[in-house]
């Protein structure tokens, strides 16, 4: 039995991790005007944020088509996969899961299970890693899915935005609220847990960083903790130094530059955490 794991480029897993674990990543699309790019393939993070700062028009994003997933599933079947587990960004944030489900129904060469991660960024990535590890250990699909369901309840991503401007420009927030936020120096915290994106409003960057650290501390013991940012490696390193006591003795922490697909909507300068609480922790 050979279960192969598929995810999408919003998972934010480093390429070396993807290659080591054998996870297959299907890229989403980023469009600047009429010019389209495959996320993580045709445009680098650095190039994206440079163009984002220079462009008068906000880029748009799009899911892969049914054919992209179908061809991926067929290829893995040809390579010997007996089953496929396809794990993707929360259905509340993207249509990717639904597209993958349509492709799975049309795939006859191999059974395909599609799993809504209820997460974004490394919240999804950590689930894909867990699935790949379980598959390598020979666990059957039903046990892997059960384990992932349990992990989603312990998965959180929380990040502090530097500005409301990109949420406004992408249509996620009206202009009046965005202007008010700018005047009041509001730094929103975005929290993703259990498939539900929520937000907190915090005054000033300093308070936002303090709230980030406090939120993670309140979760209790952690099984895993990583840094996420949008073109802000130094700010992420500064956050690490303020929260070093929270990291669960895992050596040098993973720090990832979030995919431009998400950066399009939240802008540069975002910093935050992706974490999994320990099983014995008290969930909130």
C-alpha cells in the first residue's frame, strides 16, 4: 500500500521539506493584470513583493483548475500510489478544496480522499507533514484521517497585520473602516482556528506583538511552533527573540515567508505564529 499526499502552495512548506517527504504541491495562481504566474514556480517571494509595492492595481489570485488536480492524481497513480490524500487550505478561505473534490470524483485510476485543513499557511503544511509521516509508517487511510481531524482541533495560526490597506484593496474590508484603522493606528490580529477566521483589533504595533506572544502563551504547552511572515524576516526574528521561551525545545525554529497568494490580501510586514498545542493542553 502506498498513500501519497497532495497539498497546495498555500501550505508554505519549504521546498527541501517537500522533497524530503515526497509531498506533491499543486500551485495556485497569481495574476498581475493579464499576466499569470504559478505560485512558487514562476515568481519568487522577493519579486512578488517588489511588484506589489510598485503596482497601482492589486494582483488577483485563483485556484488551480480541475484538470490540474486530475492530472496530478493520475500521475501519482502511474507512479504507484494505491491511494491519495489531498489536503488543502480551508474551504472558508478558498475554493481549492471544492475543485480538488470535483477532480477526485472524476479520477478512476486511484481512490482520492480530499481533506479540508480548516487552516492556512503552515497550519495546512503541518497537517500535510503529519499525513506524509503516517503514510510512510504504513498507517491506513482511515487512521490517518482520524489523526488529522484531531490535529485540526489543536492547530492555530495568528498574525499581526502591518496595515489594513491590502484587505481594503482586495475587497475584504470597506474603505471607511480601513481609513479609520489607519487614523487610529489599528493593527488587526488575524486568527485561524477550526476553519473560522476571526480578528482582534489592537492599537499600535508594539501592543500587537505583545498580544501575539500572549495568545500563544495562553494556549499552554505546544507540540510545534513556527514563525510566519510576509517579506519581513527581521521582524519575524525580533518576534522570535521576544517569544523564545515559548518554543518547545525544537532547535532553530522554522520561519517561512508566506505565499504571495495570501500576501496579496494581507500585504507585507505581517508577522505571526503557526502552532499545534500539545495533546495534554487545555484547548481554548
